[in-house]
């Protein structure tokens, strides 16, 4: 095999810079690193091992946290009969335009079209209605891990606007509004923690405006991110559905006084979109940068062979790899015929958090040269202290990634008191503009028409709202500060 | 709330006996216990918490074992374009009659129909063909955990013949036939172990006949079970696809000598059907019997309240429940207004492996009265020895379930040398008839036509084949002993 042939087998490096062409960089970094691939179905992607691994880790920790809080897992059918999907009108109008419809089975036409679930409220609540009779049957706090299809007609983007994605969908029913409302902080707390501790991502929690809320909800809450190109993107969400669905689906129960009441419901989700936000946020011009807890390979050990020293170097590299393999996900790359530099680039592209170089100097010194992916920091760690040393480097790297992302987010949140100011920031800097708002849908609509920015959410942190704050558009007394941004 | 109302809320007991009307018993035991429910889509079921829990436990252990052996997880799209599905002709003919077709997205007709995956060979291998260039890229051993749809037109039966089911689908590509063949024992070994150690199910491993093999395979292997009604049912399977798919999908690589070769492939799966076999095998006329490792609730603690002793009994019951809760999945049922007998029936119906009764005698003796679900055996265990005691009871129960199932299987495997004998056993006793077979498809076909029994598999254990064995149908020299049975 010639060097040329070998190079054909490998992904080339990135041909654009993140800061120059973010969108092209994003798709290159995802595909050339082997994280994902496009598939034969437009808008649906292939999760290769590193991507599916990261998602599986996220599901594990979210699943454990939800269960600890009393949530139970279930699995409902993939298909939803059209008559069910139509039952809650607002919900149906929201989802109908992007539903994939099954019309035939084998050579037979179905009597009724079946929607491939875009979300499962309707099919789940048809069952809840059968199961819930008395206050003793409540609460029901069920969750599913599954795949959903929403046929995006805009330019599909891997993870970000995907026609199929993976998620959890939690669907609860409570006897009282108060109990239902209490679930919000529990769920958003889990999402915020997992984003921070596993994906190294900050986010802005808040409530959606009336115009932007979920189709069928009474109140929607979201965690919003800011992408490197300055556009906002919605992350995990939580919806108080009030009694909207319970009335549409007749989910009622006999309360302790013997009267019938409708249940109070919530729904919530975290999706594979977060993998896209993670990649976009941390990646650089050398490739992916994956936070250590989600990295499929956490450490790669590369022997640096010099003539005459092959055996001792290879042996020690293997020893280091075996030792670390007890604690971490480690790969030893002792392939011959590839230069160390070639290997370095490959694992940088793949975002492996730590590269260990083992040469004659490391052998004689019984140590390892450890290089951090995110900042190229080099550290010599004694063989006997490898586990602690690598753990510290992971911790520091995770912290650094989060802090860098947090700093970027903070820098990207601007404030405006005047509409001209808001408009100028949206046009020139993008990011989020936090501005006082009177709460009226008409001001919200006009701002969107004139700037392209919508309200991503009304942040929980309302410290920006003053006694005398006036709506950035109409000048009336402001009820909130809201976050305006152009958004994915 | 009156006692009547309360009873309406609860599942009633079973109204038929397993040995008298197995099919009705099976659906009653699944639905009345709250294990599953029917859904608004005919043939697709709802996995309620206990069912999904059992499946999640199975996936965890199979997933860990596959990974230990070098298999990696991926995720491919739910939809497969029709032109891809058609590529391997035999495969397409096998699956086409039961494919659910997506024809519309929103209000638009799609240019090409999309199959909801009945299995993912075709979409995965289109990618393999891009990814595999050189022998260095091999082997690829990828696996997916997902949902698939096969539109059964026969009477759908929960888990057994479901229009949607959950499974793992492993799809490997190797450089040589030998390597590919080696994977068989690794995979079937995992399946057999998990069936035995978690589901308490025995099975008969063997090779499928030419007529019964997977659409597109060179050789199919299966683990077969016998259901309580004497019908055989196919369990997990493994297929050597040879080069059938690699030729259809152009999966070729440059070998070490610089020549192009087609890859050698395997596929394998374990599905949620096994939950059905588990329920059918172990359940009895009181309800489900779930092996302890897969039971959502492993121990239920029930205080037996007598006037004047309420406080001490409740307190000790809670103490027992809390202590056991450190090690097991425990539920304390201290609801008032339900008799102990009512609660006993409820947890028997749900298949909880151990019930603990706590009354005044247990309080004063600092002990727990533990009752095994499968055989009603009662054991008093001292508070200080609870953990060990329950663990022993679990082990004994698991062993007893497996042994009972194994004994039933053994008793249901008959042998026949003459066709009349084979026919009579199939008609009168059902089960499996192991009989010598010449290997010809025409004898196989005629046996099926005349008895309704097909070859479930040719068991790996060929000790029944003698030097002078003659085909049970044509009398020619026998090549194998094959297992004939009426089958689900």
C-alpha cells in the first residue's frame, strides 16, 4: 500500500476555519472526524460510534436522575392514528405540517393514515385516560427514550435540524396544578446539571413567550444556548400543559371529595440536538473537542519510535495504555507506516481529550508526556501517578471548556433600552439582546418583523428589570426583560 | 370512595386457566397485571413500566457483553428509501409484504416511498460501502438498539407477533469467511447466557434449513423455545450473510496483496419477543411470575395490621423496607382500606418475586415472613440476615424457574423414526419432534404439508443422528436430525 492510497482512506483535515465559515466548518468537523455521516435519506444522519456513545452516556445520567426523582420509563407505539393526533387542535396545527405519514402496509392501503410520532402526547394520553380513575392513580410520571420524526423542510443540519432525532419525552399527570408546577425545577435542574457537568455547556433558563410556546402548552420553559455564529438555539424544554390535553383526552379522576377533576400535565425533553451544540461550541480549527466524560476514546497513547529503541518504547507504551485502560477509555495506536504527526492530526480531528506521547525519554524516565486537546498544554506525568494526573487534566479541561463557553455566552448577551440599539446589535453583533418588554404580542411581532429577532425566552433571572424600565418597542411600562435573538 | 369504586380501579383476577385456554390466559395475564396495554394502533402495544424495565435490563447486559467483545454501537435512520431496500432481491422479497411505507411528509407527496425499517441491512450497508476501502478498515462490528416495524397481517399477539418491536441488530463485516464464522459462537453464547441467567429460559440452538433461513443469508442460526401450548417459537438469531449483501452493496476492500475482495458479513438480533416467551413460560393461574433480576419490584412489604398494634407493625414494616431498599427494588404497601388478601392477590398478579408479611409476631421476633411467588414457600428470616436471606431466595427461585422450564422443554422434545409416528406426535402432543432427515427441501416441504410442522432448526447437538439413521420421510440416508414443530 502506498502513502497515497493510505491517505485516500483517511479523512482529510478541515479546509475552512470556524470563524470564517461556521456552517461549512460545522459539517466538515462532524463528517471528517467520523462522528456522523450523511445517510441515503436526506435530513437523517448516521450516528457513528463516538456520537452514539456520547448520546448513550447522556441518556444514562439523565435516566438515573429522573428515576431517582420517581419518574418511570415506558414505551409507546411509533405510530399515531390521524384521528388521535387531531384531538388537541392547537397541538395538531403545530405538528401537522411536518408529520411523516404511513399510508400503506405491504401492498395494502391503510384505512387510516398513521403519523410517525413527532411527539407522543396524543397516543400516551389516550392510555392515561383509560388508566386514571381516582386520585390514588396519580401522579403518573412516565418517560420514554425514543426516536421521533419531524419533517424539516428548511435546510436540514446535522443534530440541529434533523428529520429524525433521539430524545427523552417525559409526560406527567398530577392531581393539582401546584404539584405539576413543582416538577419544573426538578426537570430543568437535571438538564442544567447534565449540560454543565457532562457537555460542558451553559444555558439560559427561562419561560417562553405566548407566541413561542409549545403547541398545546399553557407555559413553556426552555434552556437557550448561543451558537458560535451568534445565533441562539433552543435546548431542553419543559411544558406545563395545564388541563389542555386532559380536557381533549378526557383524563379525569375522582378527587378525595368524590368529584371529577381533569388532571394537570407536564411534558419535557432533552434531544440529540445538544450533541450539535456541544460540537459547535467546543470544536476548533483542528477538529472536534469532546468533553472527557463523553469522549468515546479519552486517551490515545502514541509510541514515538526511533531506530534502535523500538522494543522498549513499544513495550512501555503498551504498559501505559494497559494501566490507564483500567480507569479510562484508552486506545494504543502503534500502527506502523504512519508518522506521529499524522496520528496527532487524526486524534485532534476526532477530539480525543488527551494524547500521550511515549518516546525513549519517557521510557528512561518512567513517565508519560500528556497533551491536552483543547489548549495543547503538555504535562509530564510519572508512571506511578498516571491515574490521578490524567483525572486532574480531565477535570481542568472540562472546567476550561465550560468557562470558555460561559464567557462566550456572557459576552454574547447584550442589553438595549432603545429599539434602534436593539436593532443595531442584532444586525451587527448578533447574540442575544436583553431588553425590557411590555409583554404584548404585538410589540414582540413587530420587533421580529423589523429585526428578525424573536424572543428566545424571558430569563428566570429578571435582575435586569428596573422599577422604571420601559418596553424597548412601545415605551409602555415593562413587565419583563426578555431575550431577543435571531435563532436556529 | 366505596369499596366498589376501588375495585373498579384495580385489575380483576384472571378468569381463565393457563392449561385450559393458553391464548386467552396470555393476553389476560399481560394486561390485567399492568405489564402491557393495547394501544390505539392495532398490533402495537404499550410497554408499561415493568415491561420496559425488564427490557432495559436485558439491553444493559447484552450491550455490555457485546462491547466487551469489541462490538460498537451506532444509530442509523428509521427510514429506508425504496430503491435501497430493493437492492438485495431475496431480502426485498422477504420483507416487502410487511413493510410500512411513508409516502407523505406534511402535505407533500414524497418523490420516493420510504420504508419504516423492518431491519437495517440495506441502509447500513450503503454506508459500509463508503467506509470500507482497505483491509485496515476491517472488521466493522456495529450494533444498533432500536425499534422496527413489520406489518403482521396474521392475528397480532403482544411481544410474539407485534407490528413494532424493539431489538438489537448487529451487522458485521470481516475480511475473511473464517473470521465471520467465528463471531457466531460469541453472539449465540451471549444470547444463551442472558436467556438462562436473566430470563430463566432454556433454548435449543441450531442451524436453520435452507427454506427457513433469513431472507438474504447464507446460513441462519437460531435459538428455539417451546411455548406452554406446545408450539415452538423462534428466539434470538444469527445469520452468516456470506458475500450476498457485500456484492449487492459493493462493499469491497483492498486486501494485503492489493486485490479487491468483497467483505464477509453477519447479522444478529435479540428482540422484545423474549419478554413474551418469559411471561408465557413462567406465569401461572395467579398471574405473572418474573425472574428476580428482571422484576421491576423485587420485594413487596405488607404490614398485617391488628387493632392496637398498628404503630409498631407499621414502623417495623418500614424499617424492613428501608433496609432491603439498600440492596433491592422494594415497595412498601401500607395503604389502608385494602385487606392483606387483596394486596397479596395484586402482587401475585404482577409477579413480584417475594412478598414479606409483617405482623405483631414478626415485630416481636425481629424477623420477616418471606413468601416466594413461584411456589408459595414461606421462610422466616431474621432482620439481621435479611439481605443474605432474600438473595438466597432469589437464587433458588431463579434456579427453580429455569429448571422447571428446562424440564418442560425436555419433556416436549420427542423423537420419531417413522413418519406416521412424527405425524401422530405433532397432532396429539405438539412440542418438537426430533427426527432424522435426508436434507432435501422436498421431504421438508412434504412433511410441512402433511403435518403442519416445519423444521424449527437442525440442533447443534446431533447426538441423535446414528450411522444408520434414515430420513423420516423418504427413508434415504439421513444427514441430520432436525427438529420439526408447529411454530408461532
